[in-house]
C-alpha cells in the first residue's frame, strides 16, 4: 500500500477505523446469508422479522422496529410484502387503535423448520468455534448498547 502523505493523521486512515471493518463485515455477512435465504424466498430483513416472530408469535410494529433498529417507514413495506406471502398478518390492536399487531401465520411458522440449518451453516462458513462466536457476538452487542 502507498505511504500516506505526511499531512494525513493516522487516526484518519481507513485501515485504522473501527467503522469500516464493521460496515464491510456486515455487508459480507448479509451476502453470505443470501444463498440460504433464497432457497426459502426470503430476504435478510424478512429473516430477521421472522426470527423475532418465531420467538414471540405476535409483536407490535413498534416493538419489531425497536428490536431490529428499523423505523416504521422501512418496516411497513417489508411487513406488507410478508403479509402478501401469508407469512404474517397485520391488524390494529383493539385496545389501542394506534398500535399495529404483527402475528405469525402458519406459513411463516413453517419456514422456521426450513430455516433451522442456517445458523449452523453460517457458523461453519465463518470457521469460528462456538466460544469465538459467542465472544464476538457479546462484543458486537456491547457496541450496539453503547451506541443506542
């Protein structure tokens, strides 16, 4: 690599940034999911929504957005597409009309069994041991907590 001009502060060099490897790793990891998700006709954001619904069956749009760090403007079209595929339903909360409830439907539940192999395949692709995986996951979760 070329030597930077003397006027470049080392803290301003790309190779010394934390943000770039996180950004690049995120993009590459999302790309690594694609072949597995394509088999199920899922996008990565749809997979994330389903992961939460497989845990909870029903959540509000607000709760989904908070957990996925997505705003309703991003989440609403995504949920509409998933509703068209009969993976989930959207309805107003009778107790509070301002809230929209997202409920997992049988077709969405059926995807859970089909997707159960994905985490193990990704872990294998990353060649991380379970201990390394957990340590990395904890570090990234710590960064998210600090930035939230």
